[in-house]
């Protein structure tokens, strides 16, 4: 496949990723094998994705019912609640390292 053919092959996956959908290497591999009509190793797919600037990323887990305002309020009161329940414990933060 030429570079332009690869680019057009990956275009639907780019579009899906732009809409927030997850594109897995296995999905791309199956579609690629259907396109070239023979099996390819998964490393070939990773090299293909690397040629087109894709990186292997996993989205950070987030619960669908998560409330950012409640999380911010929890973070503001965490230190106070921690000291109340464990007054002799030392609370380390990332700032002190």
C-alpha cells in the first residue's frame, strides 16, 4: 500500500477518534486484513499507525455519573477530614517531593 492509500484507509478511524470513539489496533487490523485480503501481524498495524502519527493511548477512566463540582468540593475538604480522623498521621502531597 502506498502512503496515500494508507491515509485513505485510516481516514474512517481518524473520523471516529475525532468524535471520541475508541479505535483499537485489533479493529484496524481486521479492517486492514479485509482490505489486503491476507493476514498481517499486529506489529505491522502498529508501524502503520506510527507512520501516520498515531500513538498508543488509553483514555483515563471516568465514571459516567462523575460530578466535577462534587469532586472539587471533596478535594477542598479532604485535608481537614483526614486530620480529624487521623490526627497523628502525616499527609504527604506531591508538592513536598
